[in-house]
């Protein structure tokens, strides 16, 4: 990026226009405007900027000059089109980014606005013709972006005093009061309009010793509407509390007594701690409140506000009050609002005890404490009272300060998504400090905006905007910004003409707030959006229309939400349309949460003429299709902004979370179960792709991580559904859908898709700690009906996951139906067929490589599954059937005949040999032969050779002699002896003993079975070489035994070396042409079928010529064969008036009719 132009523009007198013409096409990337009397360039001190007035709007127009592509057949025609944009200059040195893209450049820039002069530097690059497409691809790594942490001064979570930043900001205001007083005035005891004009404001204190006549609870309530000074004497506070206590009458005498006491507690709760403690000590609350007066919603509301004070909550935390609140909340005769208020009051009273416990207890209930903070942050009175306790109460302040400041990541405890992962104590303490710090800064912002003090307001609002873009702070800031006065202040600041930095920040804040659908559920936020004017600096007209559309959905109520849910999804989706849809879903979710009477589903059916679950499933399908299209391999993904991708994932997440609440009480039919399972698996796979494709801190990655858990939860919930009307349990339908869909990726990466479906299967399969009823259902009903699908899915998995898959099924089965043994048998059969196919010498080489790879993968699978505790199960499973040992022995024998050795061949045979007693003669002989062949591996140690050789001799002795083929045995032994004569391994010790024992057994058996000691394939010279090498290592007695047995052996004349064994590779490398040839379907050439001869009796057929019949009007509308030129006459009839059939060229000579 280079400097393209420096200029000071002055508009024309008519129209306020100014223009810049570049000498060649350029791409403008940035415009920097300098304030008045600034020296922009250090190397040119004589250049001074001149920009007047201080703030203004600019309309900028670029001439669109198309860039020529050398590969294009035709050059684009010159265009006079002007591309508009706008700049809101709020003073100071400002940079404005311009994104022109690569397709266009410009040679003319026109500026229009109400300004006297503007000094700007234009940066970019000179545009040249597009270069030709590169002939080679050079991969380059993308730069990784990591978030920059906040500096300590702007990070309250890392400060022992989280209010320090707010106090520093407050000092920007001349003669500013203390933070404690500011909190009371902006949140709790809001001054009247007349108080703001008084000279002593804000230091307007009540006279607690006012000696007026007629002092009662109402007057005490009015006195405390102004905050008392923090230095008020305890005696004064005590006298005031005694006077209030004297006004308390017995229950039933004054119906408004509870109302005034609750209001009085609410007023003193936000003031100095001595006020609340003195009043609570003087009043017997049990003598004031009972069920009759607590059923008033306003009284409960004021008590809930007051309970945000730690002392009030502690005093209210009594059994008698909780019993009263429980009775009120469970009484259906009360209004829903009253019952809800009683529940919330009881929860808040207990919440303070939970919160204070988390400051000292590492095992505290941090999620419950976070829920309390979320509730408090939703009400201005509550947040003000709670914040006063956190700032002024000595016990709370010291308890929080005792925790050390540690570098931790702030947990997302105020996220809209339910979070079951509890944070650590250090993380939660940092979260509380951040919450206190943000709330304190917002109090300063409200105070500076009320005065107003532009400097403090601009600085404070800038910090809030910074926090909105910081992980951990974002949720806290957005939650507190939804307070009624906060949205009202932001609304007022959007009237931004001329533009100010505070106004621009306010618009940014509103846009970020609108990204949260639940923000639109606040009436004050909807009002703010609907009142947005047109004089905005950052919010465009399209963005304003989109925000208003989302707000109108909520403003229209339930009917508007239903219409939005039933409306077809916009294709391609936009950020605005998805936001509107998410707002409608959030509205329904809130209604579901508050639907105590169960009327919501009936109301939706009456409004939409369909069930809510079916509407959500229908809504999910097009959204999932858009996500699948973005990650499809069939076609390049469409250019979709990251915020749209994130909105798509969030939309699916919202729908799935809503379905999670509905499915347990509204079971789905089989069709919806299958469709929902397929959609969840596709989204789960795409979410994993997005997590790998985008950076971890990006919007799509964060949304993908969130929706992944929802996919897991919904599949689990569907699998737990009871039997549907057709009798199939939900687990069977879900399992069948996953197994089938795992093999059909529908355009997604098939390997990745299969692994993600396998991951979902692991989440729904019962584990060791699952209930017995669940395991029984799967074993007796689900698994037996899915054997074919399980086998197909298992064969598609890679070896590692296949082993895990089979083991999980075996652990689930526990030998009940033998599903693991059946899968193992099928694998052995498939491997046997692959090995047998290798005997075909005419097999094409690509197919041969694939078959060899199949065999290698089988033995790798066999090796892995034989590891650990499953070895006994595998051997028992092989021995329990008649087919498995035969197929496995056949596989081993064929590999030996073909002189092929797959990887892990020796390990598999050695493991099976350890349990040879369980197998028949065929299997034992195959194992013995394979053990001898495996001794040729150069990587074997001497100890393993000894063990395998000794085991082979022991097994050979157990085989029925009549079963053994002498030719095969002597061939294998001869090969073994020749190999040992050349093998570099030492023949000392057990190896030599085992070899002599083998030869002795053969000579002994030769007495009953002829040719058992006749080595036809081995010459005497080869044996002598072996004998000489072996004798050199033997003691005298063993040497004599060797000589004795050698004299009894017979040898042939062959002296050729045994054929070398070919080691199979565990990988297959094929060219793209080979793969295409393998996948090509060999369709046979079409041929005319032979003419079939009629077999009926010739006298059963009558041949006639029916011209009269065919000309009958009764048959003119029937399909028939035309006779001669009859078609010309028939085309004139009404029955053939509209036919488009061409004239027939055939001539019939007769019709065959069966008599």
C-alpha cells in the first residue's frame, strides 16, 4: 500500500462537490483525514492540513473501471458507473478503509458534503491488468491471528479493586461525586428533574432526624428516597430505625404496612451498610409479612430488589419466609406473575449465600452463583443495590480481595447457551471482578451522559465498545447494556448529525447487541431499534431495515413469530434474514420456558395448523442444506461472509436446543426422527470442518463448537425416545439412520463424514455405567435388527476405529447375542475371499493391489483387536464356531502357497498359537506352517524365534498324524532348515534343541506314515550345510542325536533355493487413471433379443382383416395400429383433435386375436 494522493479539497460553490482524478487506474484501500493544523508528513514539515468544520459527513463516489483479464476473449467496455460510499468524520485523525476488490479500479474520485475544506491522504496501489492464471501451485501457510490481551488498566478481572477503572474515569468529570453516590443516583434513588437544577446537587441528603408530625411508614419511605451521606452517624441511623419500628402495627390492622416496609427496605438496601443493618435489627419481619400481604406483586418485587443487598438477603433467609414463598408460588389461584416473583425472591435470597460461599470454597456452586448474577443484571434496582454491597460492605469487599489475582481465562457464564461445565474458583472470582468492574463503568457512563460530560462519556463508551470485542467481557457488557436506561441512552446518541465519536461508538454497540437474538426480547431494545433515525454514521439503510424487520417480529407478538417460522428460508441466506429467524426462535424458546400450563403447543397448532416440532424440523432442513452446500466437495463453496456462516450454525443451534426441550414431551414420528438424525450428523460433520478451516477465535469456529454439542445432545435425546407408533424404539431408528447416512456423505468429504458419524455413534451407544434397561433394549431389540448395517458400517471404517467399534459392541453385548463374534467371522470370511482372489493370475494389477491391501488391513485389524483383554474374547469367538477356524486356516494356507506375508502376520499367528488347544487339526497345521514361515523375518529376536519354534514343535506333536500331508510338511520343514542354514541368528540353546526334536518326531512318525522323512524339495548338500552349522553349536549328546536322526532322513535331488516370500504393504498407491478404470461401470453392448416363437396351437389363432372394426366410432379413442391411410380420417375426429403424434408409416395386414 503506497501513498496515491495528498490533497486539500475545497467544494464548489454549487453542489458542494470536489473531485480527484488519478493519472492511471488505482485501487484505493484507505483514506486518512487529518484535522486542522496537523503536519501529516515528518519529512515535509511545510505541509499543513486544513479540515473544517470539526465534524461532517462525506459522500464519496468512485468511477468503476473494470480491470482487463489477459485470458478473457473480449475486453470489458469502459463504464461510467459511480460506486458510492460514505464517511462520517467525527474529528481528529481518522482512517477509513475502502474495499474495492480485484475486479475494479478507479480513475476518478468525487467527494460531496457540507465542508469548507478537507485534507486527506489516499493510500492504495496502482492497478495493472490481471495476471494470467498461475501454471503451478505453491502452498503457503496463512498467517495466524491471536487476540491481544487487555492491558491491566482496562482489565478489572486482574485487579484486586475492580472499581479502580471506574473511579479513574469519574475523575475526568470536574467536581465529580464518589462512585458509591453515583451508583445510588443512576440505578436506585433516581433524582427528579427538579433536583438536577438545585445548586447543591448531587449532595442532597435527607434529614433522618426530621421532627415533623405524623411520622409513619409512608413518610419514612419518602425520606429515604434520597441517599443519606456515608458519614452519617450510627446514632442518627439508630434513632431513625427505632422510629420506624414504632410505626409497625400488629398484622391485619394495616393492609399497606407490608407494602411500605418492603419499599423502605428497598431504599435503604442501596445506601451505607449501617442503614440496612440498623433497620433490620429494629424490625421483626415475621411480624410484618404473611401470605396475605405477600401475594401482592409489587411487595414481592420490592423485596426482590432489597434482597440484592447481602444483609437483607441474610435476614430474609429464614424457614418461615421460604415456606410462605413456596406456598405462594405453588398456589394456582395466584397470577402467574405473582408466582414467578415469589420463586425469584426465594432464589435470590439463597443466591447470596451461594455467592459468598464461592469466594472461600473451591468446590462452591459456581453455576448457581452465576445464575444469580444474571438475574441481578437484568434489573436496574437490583444491579445498583448489589453493586453497592460489593463496593461498600466490608465483609464482602474483604472476602473478594482475599483471593489472589491469577492470569486465568474468563468463563462464558452469561452465554445464552446452557453450560454444564463448572469453572474453577479462580476463574469464577475473575468473572465476579469483571462483572463488578463493568457495572461500575456503566454507572459512570450513565452519570456522564446525564450531566452531560462529553469527554468522560466518549472515553467510557469507547471502553465499553472495546470490551464488546473481548472474549469473556462481551457477554457481561451485552447483558448489562440491555438495562432500560442503557438502551435509551444509546438510542438518544444515534441522532448523530453532525457525527461524533460517541455517536459512532453507540451505533457499533447497538449493532453488536443486535447479534444476540434474546436482546430483541427486551421491549426497551425493540423500542430503541424501531426509533432509529436515518442520520446514522455506521448503521446503513439496509442494516436499519434488517434490524427493524427483526424488531417487528417481536412487536407483532405470537402471531408474527409464527408467521416468521412458517415463512420459507431466504436462499441464499443473509445475515439479516437469519437474525430475524433467530429472533423468532428465541421468542418461542422464552415462551416454552415460561409455559407452566402447557398451552403453548395448542396455541401454536391453532395458529399454524401444524405442530411446533414439525415446523421446527421443516425449518431446519433448508438451513442444514445451506451449511452442507458451503462445505460440499461437488462444487466450489459460494462466497459467504463469515458472519453468515456463523449465523447458519447459530440458527441450527437455536433450533436444536428448542427441540431438546420439546422432544421429551412431544415424541417425534419415525420420519422426523430419521430426518432430524441425518441433519444433526451433517451439521456435526460440517461444524468439525469449520473448526479446522477457520481460526479458533473467529465467529464460525465459535458457533461451530457450540452447535456440535447441540448435535450430540439431540441425537442422544432422540435415541432415548420410547417406541414410536410403528413399534420401533427411537434408538433403533436413530442407529439405522446413522449407519446408513454414514456411508452416504451427500457431497461432503466421505472419509471425514464417516468419522464424524462414528463419533456420534459413540455418544449414543450405552456404556458400562448406563442403566440396565437401556442396555437390555439395545441388546435384545436394537442390535439384532441392525446386523447388516453394522457390518457395512464397520467395513467402511479405518482399522483403528473399526477395532474400537467392535470392542464397544462386545462390551455392550457381554456375550448375550454374540454380535462381536459374528462381525469377526464376517471379517475372516471377507479376508478369505480376498486371499482366494489372489490365485487368479489374470486379475488386473490395480485390483490385485487392492486385494493385497485388504489382506494387510485385515491382519492389522486382527493384531489390534488381539491386544489387551480382548485377546481371550477373540480366540474364544474363533473357536466357538465351525466356520471361523476353517476360513482362517484357509486364509493362512493360501498366503503360504502364494508366498505372501502381510504385516503383523507373525504376531497374529503367535497369539493364536498360544490357544491352539481350542482348534482342530486344520487350524493347528496352518498355525505351525505359518510360525515356521514367520521365522524368516529379519527383525525377530533370538528369544522370539526360540519361543515360536518351540511352540510350533509342541503343536505339531498334538496333530493327528493321519491328517498331516507328508509332502506339505517336508516341504515346509525343508524350507525352514534351508533358511536356518543361511539365517544370521545363532542356533545355540533352545533353537537347536527344538530343531532336533522336530527331526526326531518326523523320523519317528515315518514308521507309520510313509514319506514323512523324505525331503524331496531339499538336497543332501543343503542339509549337510545346515547340519554342519547346527553341530558346531551342540554339546556332545545333542550332536550324537543329530547324527542319528540325520541318518534316517532321505533327500531329493533339488538344490534350488526356496521361493522368497513377498511382504505385502499396508498401503495402496494407485494413479487416478487406475481408480477411474476401477470405478467405471462395464455396461454390456446392446443387442437385439432373439425372436420368440409362439407356442400356441395354430388352430387357436384366427387372422382377420378388420377394416370395419377399426373404422367403428366406438374405438376411435383407443390406442391401436392404423390400417393403410385410416389415420388421416381419424385425425379429423374430436377424439384426436389435440394429438401431436406423427403419422404412422406402418401398414397392418391383420390382427391376431385369441379365441
